[in-house]
């Protein structure tokens, strides 16, 4: 967001909007790991990374979103 005189004037709005979006997702959905053919959870481990040259990140993993209420 920059520093000093060149700081972004919308930084507080962006941070607050992101917080509200995350809070709403946590309120509205149950997050679950996907399951394999045998019914076991497919979990992304903390040591499973993908190296793409200069960028390293976690491997791709799925997530299942289930609404907490029937009418969402």
C-alpha cells in the first residue's frame, strides 16, 4: 500500500472489506477437506510445496464448502 506521502488512500477500505469477506465466509460455510475413493481426507501438509523457479508455494489442494444453513 506504499509509505509516506504516497500511501494508498483506500488501504483501510481494502483491509476492512477483506476482513468482512473472510468473516462472512467463516460464518456461512463449513470448510472440509476433500475425500479420496476410500473415504479418507486428502490433507495438504505443511511441508508439501511446489517449486516454480523463483516462486515457491503450497501444492494445489481442494476444499469443500458446505452451507451452515439450508437457505443460503
